[in-house]
C-alpha cells in the first residue's frame, strides 16, 4: 500500500469514527446536580444542598423532575403544546397545565442575550464540552458547557434557558429568582424507561393556575 492509500485510509477511519461518535438519545436519563448561590439563610442552604434534576426521554415522550428539597416537581410534555406539571409543595400536591407559549415565556428570549463561544474545553460525564459565555442585555454574565457528542434534539433541550447554543447543555448557570442556579450533568444513561412513568394521575392533586401557584411562592 503506497503512502497516498495509507493517508486516505486514515482519513476515512477518522470520518467514520466522527460520524458514529455522536450518540442519539432516543431513550434514557440525563441527571444534573443543582446548586444555588446567593442564599444567605443557613436553614435554606441546608434544605437545598442535595438538589437534582432528572430528564427522562422515551422517543417523543419527555419528563423533567426536579427535587429542590421543600419543592418537588414533575413536568410531563404530553404533546408539543401541552405541559402538565405535578408539584409537591411540602406535602401539598398541586397540578397545573401550560401550553408551549406559557412554557417558553419563562425562558430568556433570544434577543435578550448574546453567546460568545470560547476555546476552553472540559470533559463532563465522559463527554467533550465547549465553553460559552452568555452576556445578557442588562449586563449579567453566565456560562455554559455544551457537547455535540450527543445529537441535539429539541426534546433534550426543551428546558434549556439558552436555545441559541447548538448543543446539549452539560453544565450551565442561570438566574432564578434573583439567585444564580448552576446545573451540572453527572450522568447520561441510555436505559429503558417504563411507559407507566409517563402516565398523568387522574386524582390526588389539586388543579391550580400558574398565577395561584405564584402567589404561594411555588413558581
């Protein structure tokens, strides 16, 4: 084999590895550790020190669970335009429904921030990630590490506060009620998810509107 054929073979091998290196998450679990800075009350700090967020995916079905200690939520994307959230607020079980517009309104609008991609990289949960800086129009700064090694689909990023970033967010900071919340991906599992996990309970929850829950401090 001459030198040209050797080089061509190496190039083809690299292309094949690169093509097959990107995984598509059609069924599985993404887990994040959640931390919040800016909380001065020691008791609240203790209550919020073991917070996690899990995203469950099965084909077109999607669930996001958040355990924030005193508040636990489970949001089910029943359809592209219907989101059902089950909330356990210190034992009080509440259910509310929102459409896509209501859900999107909680996110930072694309025109409200700029994304600056840096040369900094980091391995998170076994995946190569790039770092981006988010600059909001009101002068605030946040960061995000994202990977392109898992195929970016709308459903895997449906909770992403930074839709302009082309990749799956693996570690990122964002503003939440005047505090800074940081999400760090700890694992991505390509595990089977039971269909029963996506069933919305018909009883046991009090139906409320988003405005009613806001008055209770739940949103």
